[in-house]
C-alpha cells in the first residue's frame, strides 16, 4: 500500500510568492537509501550507549545552533512554503526553546523508576527501541520535525526523516544542524524518496516504529503498513477545531484571538480555529468584530516583517480550499469577506469569512486548510458543544466565556485532545499534543511524548 501524499512528483522548492523554481532535489537511489538506513542503524547502536546526560548536551547544542542561525533558517522556511518571516523566525525560536526545555527536564523523565514489590528489588528502565521513521508535513518544516525528533533522539533512538517534497531544503538544513551540534553520523538522517520507497522503508526491519503528522488518509495508510509489520505508530492528523463563543464572553478579545487563530500561517495549521460556533444572541456582534480584525491583517510579501498573511504553500492546496468555499456557498453559506483566489503567479488567497455555515457543508464537515473562517450559530451552550463535537476530527477546541467556572465545568464535554479556555490552541513542550477520532492517536511533547518510543523494561532482582 502506498502512503498517499499530495504532489509526489520530483522534489522541488517552488516559490509560493511568484511560482518560480528555487531548487530541485534528486531522489535518493535505492542504493543510497540502503546506505542511509545502514548508517542510521549503526548510529543508533552507538548512540543508545551514550548516557542520557550526554544526549541532553547534544540537544542543548542543537538549540544553541538554531539560535545562532535563526535568520538564515527562517528565510528557508519563508522561501519554500510562504510562511511570513516573523512567523518563520518564531518557529525557529520555538524549536530552540524546546531543545532547552528537553535538555533540562528530559533526563529526569528517562530515569529508572523503583517499582515497589513484595520480594526482591524491581525497577522500570526506559530503553530506546531503535530507529524511528518520521513522515512529516510542510506547514511547519522545522517545528513538526523537531517536536517529535528531540524526545525521540534524547531517549536514545535514531530518527529517519521523510519530509514533504516541497520543503527539502529545510530537511537537509535540519540534518546539518544536528551534525553540527555533535550528533553522531546517522542518528538523524534524511531520505528524499517517493511514496513507494517510503512504504518500503517503513517495512524495513531496521525501522522500529513510525510517527506521522499529516492527513487522515495518509495516517490510515501508515497505520495499516505499521500494523502489518507489527510496528508502533503515533499519528497527529488533521483537525476541524471549534472556536466556541458563549454569551458573556469578551467579544472583541475573542474575535482578535479568533482572527489570529484562524489566519496564522495562512490558515495552514492543524490546531487552527476553523469552525466558529457562536451563541445566536451574540453572533452578529462577534461577527462584526471578527470582520474588523480580519480586515486589519496585512496581506502580502512574506519576507516583509509587517506582513500578517502570506501565500498558501502550494497552488493545488489553494485550489482545494477554493473548491470547499464554493461548495459551501452553493449549499447556502454567505460570504461576508473575501472568498476568492488572488490573481497572479503566486498562491495568495483572500482571507475569507463565511456565515450561515451548517453541518453538511464542506466548511463545516471538512478540514479547511487555508485562510477561511466558518461561522455557525448555536441556540445555547448545549447546542454549541454538540455542534463542536459534530465532527470526525478531535484535535483541540477553544471555549470563550467570562464565567471561568462554566468553562472548566464544560471542558470535559469536548471530544478532543486539548481544550483551551479563553485562549486559542497552541503547542508547548510542557504539555502533550495529540487528538482522538480522525485526528489520530498517541501524544507528542511533555513526558507523554518522550515515552511514546521507549521500552518500559522491568528489571527484577533477587526474586525467589
């Protein structure tokens, strides 16, 4: 079974701003893939014997490397996938901060634990399991990779990266960054391959497990292949995250946060707010605030520091979004702002707000991975939460109310991996991220992420 992925032709960096070709990358030949997998296995065999403190020193050095080269690395992100330069710089900063956090706190998470037993002495050790394959997307070319790779490598595993085909320069820059930070050869390695070769790599005996961030379709294919080969998988898939606004909320504050939550990274974020579910009594007022906040966004050249919204990463992604918008309007949604592709060679799309969105419409049922906000009115709180859960996805949710007791009381009614009260979803090394339903399984970050790919080995001594 092939692993589905958009645009699996030869790897090319194509400017989202004007469509020009930046760089082409030749696929790795079968012999080169074999060489890299052998190097990965050899690197793991040596790396696993390093103390966790030594491994933490390398992770800390990676953070320092990212800080020193932040402007250059951020420029690669902006060039390859169109993220605004201020967001790209923030992505590198977040990666560096995560390195520092894991270098400081990771060793304690991996320490042997004494297990109370009636006879003898027992402990549970956290052992690495081998080389992990990472199949990663383009929308956060550094962050999506490193938030999984840092704990995986810190715990003594190796990591083979199969990155998205439109951000291969970022992939190879990551390989250099790890090497320059003191990681032994092969422990972090990149393979530039197509779908068919990715499936063969996953089936290879030298790959112990797989982690994927991507679509539900890709996740299902990877999970099937992993299961057929008795390998663990962790999947962080798509989302259609609800942004629920209740009576009594600070509407201007909620709308400002909503605009940022929906339109950051040109709306190409798994945990971005996508469905705005608002109690009917405040829907008109909230909508006006959201329109004002969206109109205030500066749309344009992503290399300019004042730009808030750049182009989408690829032309086919923009075409897909436009189709979802048009199908929703045909089904009765009302366009209040935007709604169209921007003419020209680049992949720009107008920031769009649709009102009157109902279940059954594309903007409600599907993941809209681009700058489009969908507003749905709810009769009351119970109806709002029911609408929020009326989705095949379950990644995260936002709940806006000035009644903190109400917010806390309703948090457990959301069917998702994370609930954010009076704030929009974010990822942070101190808290786990992941979903339920079609949004995947397993967790990244925090101590949950560092133990996903370890063998919790029981060592029982002196047992009669």
